[in-house]
C-alpha cells in the first residue's frame, strides 16, 4: 500500500486530472470536512451538507481539466464550485419549498444548526452565543467568519474568494472577533 | 492579562466552532467512496480525445491486416499456381519472382531462380500464343525469356560469389541450351542466341575469354 504525503492541493489536483485515485482520496480528506462545515453553516442540515460535499467533488471531477493553477489555488477553485452547488441547492429547495425554513442564498446564516454530539456544555454555550452575534453581521462579514472559523481557510484563500487583500482581512477579522468577544463574555 | 484571556477565548471559540460544524465520524465515508468510484471509473474509461479516433484506427488496422493477409495469400497463390500473363494476379506473380531473386542468398541459388523464371516465361508464351491478338504480348514474353537466359550466361565466370562458392562453369551453358531447346519446341522462331554460341560454342564447350560486359544489352 502506498501512502500519500503530498499536501499541495494544486499538485494533487494535477494527479487527479490523470485519474490518480490516491490523490483524489487525499484531496477529499483535506477539503471534505471543511466543505461540510461551510455547507452546514449555510443550510443547518447535516444530510444536505453531506450531499453537497459529494456533489461538489463530483462536479470538480467533471471540470478538473479546466483547473489552472496559474489562475488561482485549487482551494479557491473548489470553493467556487461548492458555492455554485449551494446556490443550486437553495434554488431547487425554494422551487419545491421543502426547505423553506433554511437560509436563503443571499448569504445570511440560518438558525444555529443542531449541535454535534459530544460537544461540551461550555463549548456549546460559547458557540451558540457567538453564532447569534455573527448572524447580526452583514452577509459578507458572515461569509468571511465562516470561512475563517469553520472552513479553516487561511487569509490567502479567503482573499481569493472575497477579493479583499490579506491585510484588510486580518484587520476585519480582528475587529469582528472583538465584537463577538465583547458580546459573548 | 486581558490579552492572554482574549487569545484563549479566540482559540476556544475557533476550536468549538470547528467541532460543532464538523461531520459526524464516518458520515462523509459514503460521499468519499462515491467520489473515488467515479475517479476509478473515469480512469478506466478511454480518453475522450482518443476515443474519437479509436474506431477509425481500429478499422484502418483491420483493413491493413486483411489487406496483408489477402495480399500475402494472393502473392503465394500467384507464385505457385499456373497464373498466365493475362491473369489479374499476374503482377503479383512477377513481384514474387523479383522478391525471390533479390533474396536468394547465393549466386548459385540465383541462377536456379533465373532458370525457373525463364521456364515460366516459356509456359506463359505457350498459353498465350493460342489466343488471337496476343502476338505483341507473346513477343514481350519472349524478350523477357531471352533476357533471363542472357543473365544466366553472364554469371558463367567461374569467379566465386559472395558466399565464396565458385559457380559451376558448364552449368549455365547447359541450362541456357536446355531453355533454348524448350523455346524451339513452342516457337516458330528457332534462331539461337548469339551470346549462347559465343560463350558456350556450338557444342557447349565453354569460352572463358569472354567477360560479363560482352553481354550487356
């Protein structure tokens, strides 16, 4: 059995384009749970989030030949696909009205999703409070905090997603975190 | 102190957020497997760009293979059977003769092939002469027969060939005379080849003073 220690997603993406199953597995391990957190924060639905993760990776596989590292990182490219999948999901849900209680596609966060099993009482309280504070922020700031806190993207990757400079993002996150801290404490 | 508390709170918040929004253990396993199965399926499938050319390539390959088999069979058939000068496979027969001559390893074996070729021209002349309006073709075959006989006589030098074996001096004369005798039986033209009498004498004795160049056409 060959283990893959390659951590550069751009190189893994090239190998995926050549049909390398191990690189595909590694990419899923790196981004699967991050995408899940992102989708869960937007849909508040774990099953829908799992489906969206699968759909995002299948769509990425369809278009892997169009990925060009010269035009941006794999992470930013994958998030773009994930965002489109999410938009399609909301559109479809709105048409069928089966998820009318979920957040809309304007980027506003839904009610706090059902907490994960095994989360400590203090942590649960902290997250719920912080979530209520974050929901009061404008959609773009909510998106930045979700990408930063939940999806664990670094400032470079968030910069590629939002178009803001890394420096500006650092200042913004610091300011938003101060707001959260002041209201959670 | 406040700074440290702030850092700790931020760290706790981040950790708790990620923990709460993380998938349940194994819940993404199905999605991962579906994705990996798709990767495997596509890796096993032919390349789209290539598949466009695959069918024409296969057809061209099959056509070439059929062509080679039929062509090869045709050459063998034409070479072995009594294909006449007016037969559609006659060019293949001549092609096979040339190949056989070119690939004969020794001068001695080349001589045998030439004798065989000359005999074939006689047979073809014999077949064709009974058919009306084929006189020119018969004449052409006769010229080709004479050329083969002259070639047989040219090699009557006694010098060793590439393999180091000397050609039997009298054999070419004997073969040429036999061939001319056969020709006399089927042709009204009984005139002998001047080269034959020059080289071999009237009674078949060999004149070694003549060189190969004497017989150039």
